[in-house]
């Protein structure tokens, strides 16, 4: 696949890679992103690829089917924990540990 080196916020030209996507996630300002709604364009890190995105999961706070919701939540928690090790092999980018911790806290506080 063809790709371009694009100048990032720090003025560096970085290749698109798992490392540069992870750098974008690590330096993005998640603390001000309500419900993790954040587009990571031009993340401030020197190694961050300037065009990166995340995948969102939407779940009801009070689901109609608690058992199905609990199963889905169990999977998502597994993916944030032990599943991170498999991410690269599946062509996904592991999330930075501080972001995983922030997401886990959000789930604990908001999903029942």
C-alpha cells in the first residue's frame, strides 16, 4: 500500500505505523474529551502520526438485556487487558497503558 510521510504538529515527517499511531494516542488530550470523543488529528507528540483515529464502543448505561450487555462488557474489558498483547498480530494498535487505565475507570463509573 502506498502512503505518505506527513508533517506532524511537532514539525517532523513520520511514517504511518503502529508506533506512530500509538504515539498519537499517547499524546492526545484525553482528559478533556467527553466520553472519549476525540479525533486525534495533529496530536502533539514528536513521533505522532498526524492522521489517526480510534474506534468507539457505544453501550447503554441501563441495558434492556443485562446478560448480553454484561457479556459484551466482559469482552471489552478482556480486550483492554489481556487482549492488548494480541492487537499487533491482528493489525490493531495497542492502547497506551495510561489510556487503558482511564477507560477502565470510565467503564467502572458509568456502565452498570
